[in-house]
C-alpha cells in the first residue's frame, strides 16, 4: 500500500560548522549544564547554545586540541605485536563522556577523554566553564594508575634483553599482559548518585583484555579507583558501556558491557557505603551463531528492573536483567523507497544513537546513513512503526538539504556521527558529514563539511506552555540539572513563538507568596522570566520577575539563618534575622535597577534592599575605615562612597583575594564558604572562580 505524501519540516534552530572530521560513529553528548560535547579526530568541541544568535552560529564554542605528546609510551614496556595501539602512526581523539554536574569547585561538570593510544585523561575547567580554559592536570592520568595497578614495573625492562629462554619469554608475556589490561578502549560516566553536594558517580573504563575499572572523582581533584573486575574470561575487549540511573531505594545501578564478540554482560553495582561497592555480574546475551559487534546500547528505566535495548547491524534487541528472561530480537526493516538517497536504501548501517523519550518510553534510532526509526517496547516484544519512521527520515533529509545548501543526491556521501534527543519534545541534535564531489580534474579529492545542528523533528507535540507546566510539576534539583539545560527545548521554541504564547508564559510565572513552591521550581520560573526579558519588558513580566527573585531570596535567607543560628557570632545571626523580616516587604524595582543591579547608584536591587540599617553591627570600610551600614544584601557602601560586594552566604564585606561568582545572578561568595560552595543557593546556577581586588 502506498503511503500518503508527507510534507517534511525543514526548521533548524542552531547550526555551526566544525573544522575537523569525526572518527567514531557516536561522538556527541550533553552535560547537565546544557553543554554539548562533540568529538572529532583532532579536537573536542564544547558547544553552549546562546540566545538570539543573529548572524552568528548560535553557539559559544570551546576547542580542546589533542596533545600528541601526552600519553603513555606503551612500546617502552612491551614492543610485541599484540601491544601495538591504533595510534602507532598518529594519535586522535576516540571518545569522551561527561560527568554529572557540580563536581568541581566551580560547580560544573568535568569530562573524560579517550584517545586512539588507549589513554584516558580527565579535563576540568579552570575559569569560566562555558567560555574559559579547560586543562588536563598531569596528576589525573588514569592510564598510568591502571598500569601501576595491573603490574608493578621492574627495575629493568625485559625487552632490552634478547633471550630465547623460557624465563625471559614468561617475563615478556607478563609485561605484555599488564600493558594490554591497562589499555582502555571505552569509557562511560554514570548518572548522578548519592545525596546532593556529595556526588558518588563512577567513571567506568573498559579494557582491551576484558577488564573493567570503576573510578571516583575526589574533592581534591584526583581520580581514585574503587573497583577492578575481570569481566570477559577469554580476554575480549570491552567495546561499549552503558549505565542505568541509580535507584535511591537500594542505591544500585546497572552497567552493561558489550565485548568484541557481540556478547553483553550486565553488572549490578551496589553502594554499600560511601567508599565501598558490591558488584554482581552475569551474561545476559550471547548469540553463538552471530558474533556481530554491538553498535549502541541504552537503558529503558522502569519502576521494577530496567530493560536494556541495544543494536547490531540490521537488528534491534531488548532484554531484561531478570533471571531467565529471553531477549527480544527484531530485524530493522528496509526504508521506504522514496528515501533512496546517499546509500540510505539499506538498513544495514551502524546505529549512532538510541534515544528514549522520557514520557512515552518510545525509542528513536538514528542510523549512520541518515535514517531515523521509531520503535516501541512492551512485555510482548519490540515493534517498529514504518509510517512514523518514514516521517522522521524525511524530516532529517529536509534539514540536511537546508544545511548543505543544495539538494542531497546519491552522489553525496552523507554520514551521521552522533545524535542525541534533547528533552522530551523532539529536539534533536546531531553531527553529520557531507562529502561533496569536486568536479575539478586537477583536484580529485572531495570536500568534507562537518556540521553540528539543533532542530525539532516531527511527530512531537510542540506546546511550550504545556511543557513548562509539566516541568514545574516535576522539578529536578538544580544541582543535578541546570535550569537552562532543562528549559533548552522550550527556550529555543520561544524564539519563534508569538506574543500570545509569551503572555501565557507570564501567567505561569505568577506565584502566590503565601504558598510558594520549592526552590527548584522557583529557579525554573526565574530562568524563564530572565529569558523573556530579552524580548519584552512589559510591566507584568517585570513584576513577576521581581516577585520571583524576592521569594528566592527570602527562602534562601531563611535556610541560611537556620544553619547559622547556633553560631556564637551574634552579629551574623542578627543580620540573618533582620534580612528575613525585611525582604518580603512590598518594595518595587524599576526596570533599569532590575537589569543593572550592580550599579552603585542603584541602592534598590531586585531582592536585596533592606529597609533600615542594622545599627551596632557595622563593618568598617577596608579603604577608609568608615562604618558601612547594613542596608543591602549584595552591596556595602560607606559614607565616603566606596562600594564593596558582600558575601552571599555570610554577608561579610569582600575586599580582596579569590571569590566565587555566580554565573546566573552575579552574586559573590568567599572561597572559604564550602558548605554552600557547589552552586549558588539563590538561583541554582554554578560558581566560577574569579579574582577580586
């Protein structure tokens, strides 16, 4: 039966061109801070969407080039053929994975990077994580620690002795085995684990000889190994890793491992105590008649046991971790004949991503040749919706045509190098390479263009107001997922929505002060209002933003006052009591004072003005020693006109040295306030370290 004609959607929100080509088929990940990580051969790109791009690309980009001098010289320990790595000719990036948010002193994510030399490095920001410098401390080199764990190197290298004796051969074999066990070929960071402010997430590193090591990032900035397991008895390499979410009820998560023979092992990782793990493993999938490698894996979360969905060439599979469960296998059907472009007439292509829609649990498969498939899983098995798959693939083709600037034909070689579904409303991000033929005879090589794009796909309900209502009902902790990252699909939609939608959004921002929601819900609202203020400055929007900021300030000050109430510093306790009584008063701010609260003349800020000075507890001005009245939570202005910032935690005057600055609201805090040091208590955004003088 002929399918009805479908009009594809060619809308693209953001796109930018990358300078180097990818190497792996899955080289795209999103962090909890709203940053995309794209892995290419020579560079790792950290891309942050920015509002109102205008003529620009719409991304703030940070590029991390590969340092080919870093890494272990494996040949010095063993120069046998088995220990040679793919980087014997040249070194490139192979993969990277984000950690959960709020791990560093800046309150941001870090990431682990894997090279073709089988080295694993840890990168973390040193200044602004979105636009600043990222570095790899030499102390954070997992490969060196792995090699030291697998074998303690002797004083003399056995390879320097040319001997055919059995003892020398045994020594060389031990060194070679140690090198192979220390070489990493896959990495994956787990989801957030443990209580807020004390994340216990784990970095899994898969070895070349079937070993698995679990690492934890410590507050001192170093990685420490928590477990080392030999999973594959016959020494097959661990090609792919995938974590399920941690269950708070029993503090456990599942880790799936796929080896080079197409077998899938599942490890049940249980946190017994903060520094102890219990690991149980079992083989859940082994096809003796087909040893094709696994191309992608993803977990479908459920209230009971999660379900593992994975792919291999031409097939989609699903299996439960329950004992005795039988895997469900379904062949990926060939695409519609109308999609016969750029080699897309076959379903035998690697799967670059498996995206699980949070609400419906639908599965979206993104193939290396540009095809998209829609599948569903139930207890009775797997099924693929052919009509829906055609619509998704046609949408992708229309977007590729728009980005390529011309029609995509069979003469073009189109390759998808990673794709991710962002949120639950059909916002798709992907990296693709288009190989354009060069018709000049004197230059036979083709021209490759690598593009990263963000665009909506068809079939998802596009209702920004309804999406915000759902997010406000089920807010996620801002220390785990930044408000900007959670609202990203909505914010991109609002750039193209009408004024009527903005009015409906303002209604959602209105909060009754007597029944204020949680801090996380308030922070989502204030992030949305801050974005809307870029497009409009209506009185209703300004009033809603002011009230939200005041409610957040009041809730935070109340929480801090409970923390500092037992203190012997009576002045600090009195400041909190005075601030708690003063903030809820109906003080209104003008638009200039709201948009530029740091200006010295704007004594009335969005939520920090105090009605009267707190006499008797006046801090001296660091410049002239004139007493500074306590009439503002953010600024301290003495009688001579000197203006100083106050610590957002203790309200003390910040005169010099290192301070932490919030990226969202601009508040500052002293570096010694470690109790509230992972994220700003007022807005939930991340701290960044700055110099203050």
